């Protein structure tokens, strides 16, 4: 959220001064490359959308040819920072009082003259049509409000995994985010504006208004104003949050002296809204009347929604409209109503970006020729405000967020993302192991941990660009930005969905990219890759000299020892920086002896005595020792057994994780030394495929479509996930429809202690799906 410096304070009538200074680098970002504008103007808020292309730096690695390699000593490849053009969607929300100033700002900074039309929707589109056309010189093309709303809703549900949430007022975490079902259709959208529209959505372009009511937000506002003389909607909700409806409403126990057991009615149930006002000879408080009115309208809407959901056999019901708009009182009353009328069978679902749906839909209507839905999009945490606190104790003026702007940014991803075909139940899959919004102790630790690591990240970011004198300044801006994000998450852990270690890591990567640090660990990876390659032949020769039984265990210990080399773990990075001689053998000595913290090795060993797997999908982790001396010997053993192998590595850089680009070069060099790897590549029994991720963690529901196709075509029957980020912080509980190995070394003392282990404890988890036993009839022990 960007604060704007207002020259004159608000007047007593709550009108706001229009003379504001807009920080362009924080709000209307990249406006010089903007095109395809859309606007959604409601009764009090304006939502502006535009598409921009932006240049950002990416780190590319390129293999030296033989001549060039001699000139560069032992370096395997060169690193080049290049400019790439990507696409971004910008959505900005602000109060209508600022619309003229914002339009002036856009006009003054808009460079792209190809834009001729602005798509517009919302009730205010007609009111402000002339102003928009005059200020921007663009023709206003109005779009149907409901069509835009549905298109926007489909877009956020498809592209933001934790868009929907359940509101639980009295829970430790009031927001409980829901993993979006892979198939978002069908669903019911209950849009509560002045009235209520209930829409059944069956596909991208097929929806139908199946019902509604004239009793909606306008009714609450209108009757509330008559009862309380309060004219502002937010003030009315503020009154309701402090009121006690039982002073006004007649309850079942007021009539029957208790519950009405034969009809299943509890004594505290409302029998008659405002029932006591007809007989009581007293004045009622404004708060009590507002609360009674809110319950009456919410219960009516809730019951209608439930009836339509049952009639059309729909279990997903989303609520939106200005009546909701993130207000805790309305979300709570709607939730209570839905729970009561469906006996808990249907949950009331709300959307993080509900306020942007119309603007998103209007933009999509204007961009149909580019077909934005053919791409996958991801929220850019560095440029998005996040869901704000909705505490009912906020004053009406705070609640209105005077002088502030909310932003949402979505980046177009280079790869189209789909779910892993091997997920046992995609609808119940949750990537993250711990939800920090619900675990206060873990939340406090990890927020401290990431802030404590900031100095090291800044240091490595600057070191990655030694020839750029302004790198230090950009690194300091990164530090400020990311620290501000961490401070926001301390106060509002729900800002970007469920707070997890993965989201903290991803936010850091987004902030690094924002200040043109695409790969702070590039030189570290280069050095470690070059060093590890020198020991590859010695390592495989030693393994080949072992008996079969000993070799299987040595291979697993090798993968685990390699996984110690993780620059994202402070305990390891401190050692690597202080002791440059720390190597593979030293890492092996650090590993705990068996039995490990989680130890399914015996079951895995028995499985190896059976027939080979058809195809193994291996999600790899770190560069250097990990991939070269740990993973590759394990891969050549699988190939020797007759198992095809697909190595899935990151599409983009994150920490010292190996990228697909780097892995291609490393594998070619290893193949030049090792005929097993060379034959595997030639026969296409060894494939290197991008995962579609640029994160140290792994979301199996958002993978490169090409990878998913390969997995399906190769009839993959073994999935191997390596590393703390991919196998502990995420996917520890992931259930797959085939055999799986999850291997990691715990390189964080706090986490090890919490799991009942110690630093460098080992997790080796072999799982077989229920009903699919190992060849000898046994199944691995449960965790």
C-alpha cells in the first residue's frame, strides 16, 4: 500500500482533497509502457487496470566452446545478465475522490499513443465517461458489468492458488485460505450490491443469473440510515460491530422460555427480527438496531444462497460485492447464516481480490485478441498491497483508507502451468507443510529468521554484480522493500494468502528481481559446479567398486551429503564462507547415523530387489556438489537398472538451486566423461525438463505443461523429491498415485529440534500408495 501526501486534510463532511502527490514508482508503475486500459467505477471506489511490457534483467549461462574455455581457465560456462521483455498486469484501486487527479497523472506520463480505447464497467462508467475521454483522449467502450465480474472471478480463481478464503471470526487465524480446485467450475457467485444477484457459472463463457433479491446492501444502507441517521456505509457497519442484536430481536427463548426441541430450534435462534421493538417501551441504541438489521439481511441472503446451491447441486459458493468488501462484520454474519442453513455442508467463500474482479474482466474483454487465458499468471508480491486488516475496531475513516491506494500486479509466466498428473487427489493437495498464519510460534521464528538473513542476501546480491557501481544502492532498496514486507506480514500474516516458508522465500525472490538482482548466487554456483566436476569420475569409480548392497546405501548417503550444500540455510552458508575446504566427504561426516529421523531405507532397499521402475521423475535441488556428486551417480544407477529418468529443475534461479539452463551444460559435460549418462541422453532415456518454477520450494499443482506431458507419456511410476524446500517445507504430506521418495537433510537447528532431531538429521521417506504393495508384499511404515 502506498501512502499519498495530501496537501489539505479532510473536511468535516468527509470530502477529500484532490491535490495529492502520487509516487509513480510505487503506484502507476511502468506507465510509460502501458497499453490496453480498463476501468471499473463503483459508487465509492475506482479500479483501474492496464497491461504493460517491462524490461528486466535475467541471468543466462552459456557454455564456452573449446577455444573459449582455454582462455577462461577451468570455468565451465560464462554468466551473462541480459534484458528480457515480459508482460505484467497492473490493477490499482482508489477512492472516486481521486479520479480526476489520477487521470491527469496518467495523461502526463502515458507514452504509448497506440492505445485508443479504454474498456469501462461499473455503475459509475456512464457518470465519468466524459471526464475520462477528455482527460485521456481515449474512447470509452462500456462492457456488461456481470460479464466482467464473471471473467474477473474466473481469472483470479485460475491464477491465484489461495484466492478464496473462509472467514472464522473467533479462530486464531480469522482467514482460512482454501486451495483452489484444479477445475474451478461450476460455482455459485452471490454478488451483493444494492440488491443481490445469484449467478451460476458453468464455464469460461457460460453463466446464468438464476435468482436474486431486492433486499441487499442498498437495503441495509437505506434502512440503516433511516433508523440511525448515519449516512456513511462504513460508519453503519462500525455501529453494527459494537451493537447487540438480542436487545432488538425476539429470540426463540423469548417466546417459549427456552429451546423448541421438537422443531430443533435452539433458544438463541432469532425468531423475529426487530420483534422486541413492537412491544418494548424504550429507546434502542443505534448499534443494536444496526446489528439487528445486518443479521436480518445477511440471514435472508444466506438462506437464498443455500437454496439455490442445493437446487443446482453446487458446493462452491463465493460472495462478493460492495456489501462484503472485506468487512469482518458482513463476512461473519454471512458465514454464520450459510453454516446454519446448510448444517455445515457448504462454506461461505470470499475472495482476496474481490474488489478487482470487474476491472480484471473489463481488461480481459479488451485483450481478447491476445488471449491472456492461454498463459499462466502469478501474483507479484513485490508490487501488490495484499489483503489489509479488517479489524472492526478501525475507525470509519481508517476503514475507508483515505489517502491510500491498493495495488495488485500479475506477471505473465513464460510457461503454462498445470497440475502433476500423479497427484492422488488434486482437489485436496496442499503444497505447504505448515501454515504460519495458524502457528504463531513458527511464524515468529521464520519472520525473525528471514530478517536475520537479510544482510547475507544483500552482500551476495552486490557481489553478483561487481562491475555495476549502483548495485549497492539497489541492494539497499531491496533490503528496505523486503524488510517492509516482513513487517507487514508480522501485523497481517494473511496479506498474501496463507503465510508459509514458501511464500516468504518467493516474496524475497520477487523483491530481488524488482531491483534487478536476477541471480545473486550465480557466481557461487559457477564456482561450485566447476569444482565438483573435477571429482565426478573419482566418485563414480569408488561407487562402481562397491558390492551391490553397499552401493545402494552409498548412493543414498551421497544424495543426502550433496543436499547439505544449501546456501539458503544459514547454518550451512556460515560454514561454506568460513571454510572453503568444506567438501563432500566433510558433509558425509556431518550426517546423522541410522536410524535416521525418518528412516524408510530398509523398505526402499527391499524394493530395489524387485523389477526396475519404468520411469523416475526427479525434482532436483542445489547446484555444485548436490547435483554433480549426489544426484548424478544416483541417476546413472537408475539408468543402469533400466529405469528412464526425467530430471526436473527450476526454470529460473532461486538461491543456489540448479536451473534447467545450467543443468543442460553440466549434463553435457558429465556425458563427455561417463558413457552411462551419454547413452541415456542419446537414447532419450534421460531427459532434462523445466519444472516451470523459480522457487526453492515446489507446488505440484503448478508445473510446466511440457513436464506434465512427459510424465504422462513415459508412464512415470516413481517420483523423487529432494531438499528441505521441496520435500520438507512443501510436499511432506503430498500423496501421489505412484511410489515416491522424499529425501532431505535438516539444516536448521530450530526446525530439527521441533521435529525431534538435531542439525543435519536425515529425512528419508519412501511411500507406496494405498493398495499398491512392494513386490515382496510389504508396505513402508507410516511416518
